[in-house]
C-alpha cells in the first residue's frame, strides 16, 4: 500500500482515501446504520466512492 511517506505527491486526502480503501472494517463500523438519501445502506455507496477516487 502506498503512503504519503513513500510518495509525497500522493497528498494527504488521497493517502487517506487509499488507507480507507485498504481498511474497509473501519468505515463499515463508522457507517453502520447510515443510509443514503434514497434509503440504501451507506457503506456500499462509500465503497463505490472510494473505488472511483482511490
């Protein structure tokens, strides 16, 4: 996994997204019970966002 320490051009925001992508257990806990505006589970929506950005 790439980190901002290994690649300074990565930037902090991108490094955070990369880290989250590699640790889904973290955001799955954070998003437990959270839904999207259309009532769907939030974790899959966030994973789709991570896949598009990280």
